[in-house]
C-alpha cells in the first residue's frame, strides 16, 4: 500500500506498475516537476537533495510534504543511482474523451514498447505541432518515470488517448465520418507504393495528418497499415537498414505537420 503523503516510504523500491495501479506517477527532475505544476497536476509528496529543500518548501507552500536526503541515501532508498536531485509523486492525468481532443495534426503509436522511444516521440510531437497523441496496443506507459523523463513531461500537456485496435483507428481522424472527413491517416511503412514525405503532403491536400508509427523492430501490423489512407517512408542513402523510430518520427512530423 503506497502512502503518497510519506516522501520516504512512497519512493522505496520505485515500481511504476504499483504507482499506476494506485492512480499515481513519479516525476523525476526539476524540468518534469515544473512542467507538472504548470499543467495543474496535483503533487502528493516530494523528495529532494538538502540543497534544494528550502526552495521546494517555498513552492509547496504546505500543499504537499517535502523531505530531503543526500544523494547516497536517496540511491539506497530508490534502488538505483540517482542524479537529478528530486522526485515528486503526483496524480496521473485522467484520460480525455475523444470529443475533448483539439483538431489538428496528430501522432498515433502502435507497439512502441520502449519508454525512451515513446517519450522522445511525444516530446517531438509537442514540439512539432501535434494537437494530440493516440496510443494503440502494446505501447509503453506514457506516465512511467522513464517515459515522462524522456518526453520532458510533454505527455502532461497533450491529450493522450487510447486506441483499442485497428478497427478503432478512425478515431485518430479527429472527426466523425469516413475517410474524407478529418485527418488523413498516414502510416510509416516500408511497403510497395509508399510515398516520400512530399508526396504524402500532396495527398493530404491541405487536410491535417495523423502520422501512424509502429514498433522499431517490426513496424506496423498489416491491419493497421490497411486501415490508413496513405503510406510514407523516409528516403535514405544506401547501406543503412533503418532509422531509430524516434528519429524517423521526428523527421516525418516535421515534414507532414508543417503543411496542414
């Protein structure tokens, strides 16, 4: 049983799945914690190094307990070497309904299992103009400690919506209706007929794009690719097998989101 008001016992062992079951998440480092505060996230407790205790007590103003430990004792408590000076326990965001998601370009992810890749993609999506992010089956938890750190907490500032399966991918259009309504669904897939980014922009014809990305190792499932309107690839020089999914996603979002 996690006591979110006890900064010492709350962080002992640090198991993301336990926090998730309790409706909680761990924010690691000053940038992530400040972003959480800016987004109106409720903090429950904080653990920091002694040099920062006075500052965070001032920020807390009694709203949540703040406790201090030196780095060695903090590492012993957490079970790993810790270098970012602070952790905060916070309530997880509630999942917005489809109608609450704003219009505009979007990112949809399928089986992106690595939290660092997931976080990097969400961070790029926020930086490059995505209005929302969809997570299909098999994706890492966007509110896990590692994913939040990799996204620089951008997952807290974007609507993150679940998609159950390929048949529900139409939600990522952003509007009710058929293929001619809402966003153009563009799958990143190395398949015959896949377009270069400029071709995908031309196919969108002024409509916003939802870019759909899959697992770095095996890509998107065939039924997801079939549910999309177009396919796109990143043209590469010979002798290179593939790009990291975070790098490929950033390139494609830059190309596809800047021409709504």
